[in-house]
C-alpha cells in the first residue's frame, strides 16, 4: 500500500510542476489505487459430504489470482480484481464449481464451495461380457492367466474360473450357462479357430492350442454377444493377438512337459517371431499315478511363425502360421460290454488299444487400418486343416477337417457418441470321416455367409445402447436366418451401472449329424438369451451380480425304437442310420452369478471370487425325457488369489474350486423315464498352487515355476460307468480325470536385446 | 523529473502488462520454482498456478505443455489410484491440447506422453506394466526418432531404469549411462527461452551423484 501512496504523492508533485489541476488526474489515480489494492478472499472447499478437499485450485476466473486448499480444505489468496467476478474451484476428481462474487475491496471470508465428485467415465455395456472398456481393458491379461493356479497357463482352463462356466476336467471345451461344449466358439482376431483343442483319447481333457503370451488379452462373453459373431449358441471367447513385438529377444523354456524355444526380431516397423516346441508328457505321468493306462504317453511337436508390420501409424498387418503334431495311446476297456453292443466291437478283446495322431495347421492374415480417426477397416482371411488318424484296436478312424474364412468390417465413428459398424464374413468348412474296413466314409461341406450391422450410441454419458442385426445363410441347409441382438447400459451412480443384453443365436447341429447316413439332415438350432446385471466398480474393486434366462429351440432329437428302456451314454457314439431325427428338441437355463474382484485391499495381491448357480434342463440328442445334462453342476464356486512377494521376487497363486456333483444315469433303476439322469456324483473340490520365482542371471531374465494341481489328491468322480456282466448285473465304475494330484515344474529364460542403440 | 515521469509510466505500464499478453514471464517464473522446489505443498500451489496460466492463455501450446508436465509431476506423489488417474486424465487432456495447437507431435510431447504412461503404470505396476510399459517405451522411441539430441528423453529413461528393480534390468548402475548421456546434451541447452523446454538438468545432476554414491559402496 505504501507504494501506492508514494506514487500518489509523486503524481501530485508532477501535477504541481506541470500546473495541472489535480482533479483531472484523479479518476486515473483512483483506478490505479484500486488496482493496487489487495483484497483477501478466503474460505473452504468441501465435497457433498462436507469432507474437506485438499489440493483444489481456487481462483478468480480468467486471472492468475488464486490459491490452493490445504488438508483442511482452507484456501486464502489476494487479488487486485474488483467488481463482478467468478470464483472457480478446480480439482481433478471433482466437477469444476463456480460461484459469483462481488469484490468491493473489503476482505471476503468464510466462503464455502461444495464440489460434486466427477463422473469420469461413460457407461460401458457389461451384460454377459467380461470385456470392459476404458482402463479396465480386458478381463484377463496373459499374465493373469499364467499366474492363475490351476490354469496351467491354458487360456480356456483359466476361463473355467469365471462365472457362467462349468468346472470340467474330463471333457474338452467350455460349458457355458447350460450349453454343451460345441456351443462355445473361440475367435482369434475375428477368425473362428477350428478345433481349438488338441485331440486326445476319450475322457482325457487336453490343453487348448493357445499360448497365453501370443495374445494381448482375452474377452469372454458368456452370452448376449455382439452381432459380429454367430454360429455359437452359448458363448464366444475372443483372443486378440499381440501387435508389433516390443524388442528383439530369445526365449528358452524347459518343463516336465517338454522343451521350447523362440526368437523375436524387431525392426523399426515390423517384427518376426518364430518358435518351436517338443512335448513329451512322460515325466509328468511318471510322477503322478495316472488313472489311464497309457502305452504311449502324449508326445508331439509344434512350430509357429508370426509377422507383424505397421505400414503407417494407424495400420497394422499381422500374419501367423502354426502347426502341431500330437500322438498318444491308451488301453481302455472294450466299451461294447458297457453299451451291450453285439457288433464288430464285441469281437475285439476286453481291452482295446486306442491310438490318436493329430496334425494341425492354422494360418491367418489380418489387416487393420484407421483412417483420419473417423473410419476403421478390418480385413481377415484364414485357412486351417486338422487331421486325426486314430486307431480303435485294429480299426482306423480318420477325421479330416478344413476351414477357410474371410471377414471384412468397416466402422464409421460418426461422432464420439455414435458409431456404425457393418461387415460380412464367409466360412467354408467341412469334415470327412472314414472308418475303412467297415461302415462308410462320410463327409460334408458347409458354406455360411453372413452380414451384420451394429450401432453403438451413447446419447448421454450415463446411457449406452447397442442394437445389432446379423444375417446368416447356410448353403448346406439352404436356410437363411436373421438374428437380432441388443444390449444397453445405464449408470446407476458414480461407480455403478446396470446392463441388459439379449438376442437370438443360431448354430448348425453338431457335426455328428452331418457325418451320419441318417435320412434327414437336421436344421439349425437357436437360443434366445435374456441377461441383466448390476455392477459396482471403484478403484480396482468390482462387484457384479448377473441373472439370465436362456431358451433353447430346434435342438436335434434322435428317436430310438427302444428308447423307453435303453439309453446309450456315449458322447462319441456312431448314429444308427435307421433312427429318426428331427429338430423338435428344446431346453432352458436360468441362472444367477456373482463376481467379486479386489486388486486393492492388500498390497501386491489380487483375488477374485465367483459363484454361479444354474437350473437347466434340455430334451435333445438321445435324451428320452427333459433332463439336466451330465456336464452341469448346479453350484460352481471359485476363489482365485495371487500375491507377489517383493523381497524374494516370487509370485504365489492359489485357487480353490468347488462344484456340486454332475448328474449320472444308473441303468439298474427302472423305469428309465423316471430315473433318467437322477443320480448325482459327489461334490468336487480342488486346491491348486503355483509358485513363480523371478531372477536374472546377467542379461538373462528367468522364471522358475512349480504348479501343483489337486494338492489334496482328491479322488474326483465326474461320472460312473455301469458294466453289465451278461446276467443283468452291473458293476459301477467311477470315471475321473487322467490324473489326480499333479506336480509340474519348469523354467523360462529370456534374453532381451540390450538397448545400446538407445545411447 | 523526466526520469521520474518515465519511471512512473513504466510502473503503470507494468501494472497493465501483467494483465495483458506476456504469458512467458509468469510461465517461466512459475514453472522454474515448481520444477526445483521440494516442498510438496508449494508444488501443488504452483501446479494450480500453471493451470490458471493455461486457462488465461489457452492458445499457447506451452501453457498447456507445462500444465500437463506439472500434473504428471504431482501424480507421482498421489497414492490414491482414482485421484492419480484423474490427474493423469487432465495431463493427457492438456498434452492433447498442446499437440493440437502445435499441429503435430514433437520430441517434447512424446517425452511427456511417455511420462504420463509411466506414471499410470507406477501406481499399480503389477496390473499395469503390460499395457502402459509398452506405451511408455513406444513414446520414448518416438521421441528419439524425432530428435536424438533431446536430453530429457535420456534423463527420463535413466530415472525409470533407476527405479526398476535390479532383477528386471534396473538399478543405479544400469541407469548411470543414461544420465551421463543426458548430461552432455543438457550442457548444450540454453535456459533462457521457456518456449524451448530446458528442464531436467538440475535433477539429472542430482541423480548422477546418487548413482555414483552406490558405485563407491560396491
């Protein structure tokens, strides 16, 4: 203030010298004095619950005069401004707040500004799907998968710990919400993966063909999925392959299942990966006592090459080719006695050698391009071939399967709230099955042409709608279908939202029916899904509750003359050409699922809990009456926990899985209709542990791991086999997985190119 | 007396210029103190001040650039994940604004993008390294391609290397070459024009001393 007074006296002196009337300069003087005057403004910033907000910026709009709140929410600053002003409070996690203020020169104190918590993210549709947008990205990263105890690094096995899926260790595939394994499709970069599992002996679940580290992330939809995909009654599991490799490296691994090596070369705009592996499960089976009699333990080999190229900033081309070979042999009891078969099988001995040989080749090429951040284009082609030369005793069983596909998709981001996607895909596939020396060779070729459109509209940040329509034409069945899809989400609070999803999902009948000499070719089946969920998600804690109803129609039914008294429980049965077939089968599934994931409460720990309840029945295939299938457990419960111990660089993961028993059929109980699948196997418990220790030897980064599955060595029963002795007396034999407790150890070494060129 | 008149005129003039066009002076003064102070409260205040500068001169890329930089700097101290991300959302927004005004990315905006990704990763490295580690690396690479002489890129690479556990190829020993490379490049820079970012030298010198300390212990 003294400066202003000093200046004033100076000015009056100047005026005197210049002989100017002091008054003439007075208005100017007043302005300058008021400009110099400092007005103190102070107060407090709180949230809607009156809690102080620390670090908020409080200022006069469009000036540099402002202050910052302390831990008690208090602010205080001085300004030279006067008159009508706006006081603005800013904070990263709250909505900006303004308050009009008239500054007269007198200090303004005791102001209270209330700030509302900001709604940061727009709503995302989550019903039926475990892929979410934004930062949460995908449901499971590769690291999540390999560090989940009990998954053994298998992408599909890890999904059995998500809600909606059934725990199963004797059959391949995903059993989702009452659906059979064939109802779930695995999709890699928009391309349907044919024979997702290596074939093995019956009753032995094999690994899926997907190495977790070749994918950026996994999106699992347990129903109500997008119009982009079809030909799956239940679910799709989407895998997105990695883009350009980060750096050149060499990777070597050894474990009880074999050896592998891979190398990556990174150029400026492209990268190439090549790898090879040799598998031999001898060490694994030597350590654990197998419930199967392997005369040839599973052995095999594989090789792959992957090329990625970014021709420009917003485009990427990827091409992959992979091939695998596997063989195995087990001795099994002659099933003819179980099924009461009097044909060729009964002429074989009591024990039969079952041999499998599987050759697989899969090649894909995809190109993605974004144009001016407004349009995107995806084009993909693929070809795959799978040949199984199995032997059942002396009889060869050959299956050859091929699939070629093309897909094109365009998306127009009309604005940041509205986008339109249109696309088309063509799938040509066929299967040939040969059982030389007897019966027949049968094959089919199918061509499915589809077109689809989907609109994503977020009219408000709290509302998102995604309607879609899919058209599919089957050349083999000469049938066209239209499948509408719809999903929507609405915010119910700053951290919570509700979603809906539904639609119609069509699929051809299982291959079995097109490979038989039956007189009638069954048509497509369909399922209608109705899904609703509510989700609460805040800073790495997510709770979700989801309910659904599923209605199955046009399922295939087989009619046997003796269906009232005999049921052949064999999922690999050969159809008798004389039986009747139609599409009058049906079914339903109702369920409730809970999911809780917490990455926050415990430092370095991540755990999730899932629970699924299902009530389902169906009348299909060779079922005589509506019944709950043998792969359904009413209650499924999983707890997965992971903890990283910083000090010893060790990741520990533990999983507990529980499910109630599976239904089974007891042929000793008569009549069949009243006793069909009424038995229940014992409950299933599994505890799995994984340890991974990270260490570097010079430039070599290494991981040593040990996995123990079924730690308690529980004798799991997944069903029963009833073997008749010829006099109508049955022996009850339990069916279980190939191995109970297994121990699997291994190590991985990787050498990343030292980036000297960076210096 | 004429002198006095002139002085008072200048004094009056100074009063008006603070309200008018020259953003460079307050920007330089505010950022330099922000950059060198170790007092967190003060850092927060100056960060907010940079926000006011960016708001007052919204058409200058530099005001947005420094505000974004301040947000990243502050985010490292914020342990609450939601707040941490909110700060970085703002940093992203300001950076985008700067790039939009510039019309294209340059080495400094790439380094900034890399820092944002790194900070996003650091709040929860176990969950996030895969996604943000890549964005972080890619942007450093972009910066190097745009200008291999940018010292901040090497300095930041040094910092992140230093705070990476030894078992993962980090530690002081591995970080030192980056800081030393940066030192030479910092020496060539002038620190008079706020429009040509020159920050980092002071911290770089500090880290070189830190890295060398351990060498003695070994």
